[in-house]
C-alpha cells in the first residue's frame, strides 16, 4: 500500500507518466485513484520540516531523584500551518523505565510564522551529564494521510548532581557545633584549641587550667577556658578505584561516600574550616581547592556529578603523594575508601606512616548491612554456612580496623544510611578534644 501511495503521488504531481508505471501498479492506481489523489494533495499541503527552527531552554542541573524541565521551542517560518508529532529523544537514564513514550512525544500545531514551546519533563535515574539526542518532527497534512519527517540536532545538557540525602542530619550537627563554639568552652587545652575566656573555679575543674596570674590579681581562683580553633584545613579524599564500584543496597559505595563527604563539607565550612576535595584511583579524577565557604559545597557537588568508579586498583603510593602535595601543612585528611583487607594491607599500610606523621587521618568505609544479617542466619545448613561467612567477613574488617588504629588512624565503619552522620560525629569529637 505504501509503494502504491508513493507511485500515485508521483503520478499525481506529474513527476512521471502513469504509463511508465508497472502494470500491477497501474491497476492498483486505477482502484485507489481517489485515495492516492487525496494523499498527494494532503502531502503537498503539509508544512515543510526542513526550515523549522528549534531552540532549547530550561534546567541545566538537577539533583538525582528530582524532576527537571527542558523546553523546546519550535518556530515555523513557512507559509503553511504545521501539524506535527515531535519526539524529543534523551538517553534512557533520563526518565523512569517505561515512561519514555509518554514523556518524550508531543503533538503540536504551529500556525505559519509563529512558534510554540514544548516541555519535556525528565526524571534522571543516574548521576552525570544527560545530553539531548535528535529531535524528530513528523509534519502531517490537513487530512493526516501523508507526512513529512526529519530529524535534527538540538543540543542541551542537564547535569545530574548527587542527591545529598544526608542534609537532614545537618541541623542537629550544627546545634552540637554551636555548643562547642563558645557556648560550651573546654577546660583542657588540646593542640587544636585557642584561649577563650576566664571564669571562676568550680569544684571538679581541671587544676591544669588554673590561671595563677589572674588568680593572684583578683584574690579568687580563675581558670582558663578554650574553644576549638577555626580556619583549619580539611582534605576529603574519595577513593574511585574498583572497590568503590561494589554495590551496597541500591547504589555503589562511591555514592554513599559522596553523601558523607557532602555532609562533612557543609558542617566544616559552617565551623569556619577550609575544605578541599580529591578524587583519586591511579591518578586524580577530580580536585577542588581554595574555594570560599559559600562556594565550597556547590563546587563539591559539581565535581562529584560526573565521577564514576574506575575498575582499576587504587595506587596508594600515588594517592599519599598527591595528598602531601595538596596539604603541605598539618590538616585533617579524611579517606573515604574500603576496609577490605588486601587493598589496605598491601597498598595503604606501607605508605601510611608518611601521612600520619604529618596529618590527622580519619578513614571512613561503607559497611554492607547484609553481612550483619547473614551472621544471624539459622535453621538450615545453607543458613549456617551463610552465618559463618558473614562472621568471617566482620572479623576481617575488625582486624583491618585495629591495624589502622595502631597506626594512629581514626576509623569510621558504618552502613550507607549511617556513614554520613557517623563521620560528622567523628569530626565533632576531634573538635571537642582539641585534636583539630
């Protein structure tokens, strides 16, 4: 039928004589002549698609899990009304599975010389840059019997940012930070505290905090109070090697590490500290340095958006060298990596003393909650074997953690849901103890 319609259209427009058509086509044309003529007229009245002008606007970034709107403006410079179906193509991860047809296809009518705006609502399911593919426009005649079709590029990029789900923990940690920062001064001076004020001695105060000169002047015992210092340097290091690709629950370990890094960065900048970022495996993948407090979190989010785990072994020696170059003065170094025995014992431990002798080091790792569930399995032979495997895995992680602790590293080992607040608590504990 399609071939017959094409031949009839050519004949109706006079492109080729009907007599030159094959005998079978001539017979079909005689039967379907009125339909063919209607198709020919309908196709001739369809608005041309070659001269259409496309322009985009809308969102350029969105957090993972949140919707984004991208607008496509179709301008019809021809003298005919455009009646069209438009397919605005994007990568499959730009929306939920099964919703592409409903979201990406539009019907539009654009009078001659006018323009119309179409809105495509995206709901990305992965981080990173989502780039628009071709726009396909099918222009129909008034009767809808014939159509012209053309695809053309309309570039646009939407950057899908990490979701930062742990931001709900920020208010409670900021409240604790305010308690540390002047409202609840400490009496014992640590390496990261500075003088705050004098107050009267009360029973139970540390006698080492007594200010004897002030006591002699005012004829009553006075003690010094201290508060955590500001403007300390924190370097957050994301391990993007093969161990970060392992999935815990519905997401890779790297995504949970990013969420913890964002909460720590938000908290530390509010505390007046300077926070930098390094993502590394065999080489640096992303680096954020020297940002102002207001620009730190947006820069972190933007740098993390395109990070993906690399299926290579992390080069611990190169990582430590990069850290030492990035943090020449004493800093808090937070390593977000795996607690697997082999990478730690063969890679990190031999070069760790170079790091700990200059910096305070915290290592944070994502624990799989399924392992803890395995240890409670009972009731069958398979369940007992599963429990034994889970117990062995937990024992290996504890041994690795103990080795790191003996080297002066503070270890945070928590599940994806609790890693971010646990790391923030470790930072606050270091602040309160004067270790930062």
